[in-house]
């Protein structure tokens, strides 16, 4: 049985206790927690181990871009023309990159490639900003396990083992 607790931040903590196993996650929306909890209960019943379902689904950066856009549509705020265009370009350039390979060096390589194509500093800042938005969304929503928030003293998002300072 799952229990749902709203935190002072407005997020929801969902706890599942089953067969002497305990697993908890924090979600921005209660609905996400309500979708997650039955999956964890089934995983515990089948294998005895709760395993995040998102870890199975998203394998590439393109996958988490798709999940981000899907969530935006779900809450009634689909990306507008500019954001949609940037996300499509990111998906084309970085979409096939496996999540463990998306690190600082890969992002620097991407920035240099874009600069050679003629992108200016503002354009590169927008690209990096959207990469950070998608990664932060993945951390904050049901797609946890791909990126984590930085430590309390930093403003960056720790993504796939490397830290972005903003």
C-alpha cells in the first residue's frame, strides 16, 4: 500500500511498503506518484526488488527530450515554436547519445560544433539552457535516475556524473 505526503515545497513524497521492502520517491505531481506506486508494488511482488521503471524506458537523451515534451503536453502547455525548434535540433544532434555518454566533454564538443556552424554565444546559451531544462525536468519528475540535483551549495544540476555550473 502506498502513502502520499505533500511536502512543504509542494512536492509529493510517495512511500511503498510491501513484503518488508521500502521504497520512496518524490514527485512534483501527485498523479506521477500514483502512476509510480503500483509499478513498484508489482516489481516487489514479482522480483522482490523495487526497480525504477524509468531506468528501463529512457536510454538516450532523445528519449528524455520526448518525455519532457510529452509531459508539457500533458499539463496543457506544449512547447511553442522556438522551444520546439531548439528541442528538435537538440534531438537531431544529441538525441542518439546514450545517457552515460552525455557528459561535460560531450557538451563542450557539441558547443564547439555549433560555434563552427555559426551559432553565436546567445544561441549556445539557449541550447545549453534547454539541455539543462530537460535534464532538470527528468530529475524532478517520474524519470528520475538519469540526473540528480546538485549538492545544496551549488546551483547546477548534476547530470550523468558531471556537474554543470550555472
